[in-house]
């Protein structure tokens, strides 16, 4: 509804600006009021008005993106603020500052095709210096097959795509395990991470855990992924265990288990 109203508002604003612009040009004598001359100089009416209309549209969209981004962040941060007020040190104290309009989309038949190319791009960025190309290709095929994602969804797992300004930039996979939430995947394109979107994604999962009265969020992270480890440590995740996983085809994942207690 918000998008529809905004588009209608933009259209009405554009019509008003167009009419005002034409009236002003006629008053200044730039555009003649004579019908014959007006037909001859039709392009003079359209070009400046079209340019102005596009400019107004860009400025208005930029304003809406800023406004909606702040609203989304504020809504996601409500429960975290409640915990912070109780002086629980395990939560981030600052809401991320994001310029883009972000929205989480539940994975379904209409968008599941976005996961594999997105994962391929992100994994090439994240693991090129950590894993061999052969292992990356094997894991992508094993973990991101459409059949595997659909199986996860059928079991009640949460798969979500994050779009920033309507462009897919990251994805999440998490699920409830007894009193814990297992954050299986939290991935974001590197060119978006400086905008605070990674923090937004993590806060989103933490709020999910709080909404379902779960006491802990935990995840696995490759021991050589220093950037991810710094991020989790900053958010007061604790390294609780070192563990290796046999993922088949002769490959082993050597990971840390990081955990964040919510109570």
C-alpha cells in the first residue's frame, strides 16, 4: 500500500510540476500560445519538462528510500532496545545506519532462482583465499540446489533474500532447534557490507529468536574467516567449540561454533 500511494503521489507531483513548468515557459514567451506555432515547437514543450520530471522523480525516490530505510531499521530494533534497557551486555547497542531501502523476502517459487547466482557471487568473494575452487564449486552444488532449499522450507526452516533498493544483495537461512536458533547462513555481497546491512541481517535473526522465546543464537564459522569472526565477536558472540565436519567428497570443514545468549 505504501508503495502504491507513493507512486500515485509521485505521479500527481509530476503532473503538477509539468503543468507549472509549461505555464511558466508560456508566460516567459519561450513557448508560444499560437496553435500552429505550438505544433511546430512541440519538442520544446516535451524535452525540458521530461528532464525536470525525471529529476523530480529521482529526488523523490531518494527521499523515500532514506525514509523507509529508517522505518525498517527502527521496527527491527524495537525488541533489541527493550533488552538493552535491561542492561544486557550481549546485544548491540547501536542501530545500523543504512541509506538504502531494505526488505526481507521469504524464499518461494517466484524468487528461489535468485539464491544460486547470489551465493555463487558471494562465495567467490568470501572464500577465494580460504577454500579451493573445487571445494567451493562442490559446496555450492551441495548446499544450494533448489531441491535442498525446498526441502529446508518444507521442514519449517527460514530462507530469506535481502534486497537493498530492490536489488538482491544477501540471504539468510536459519531455524529453531529446541531452545536455540541455528543461524546456518548469513551472507552479503562485499560491496554492501559497509552500509550496516550485515548488522541489520543479524539483528533480524536475533529478533526472530526473541519473538519465539528462544534463549540462544548460534552459528558455525570457518576458522580462517577472520572478517566474519571479527563481526561476530563485535556482536558478543562467544567461541564455544572447535569442530570439524565431513561434508563428503573428501572435504572437511574446520569451524568454530559461535554462540550468543539472549537471556
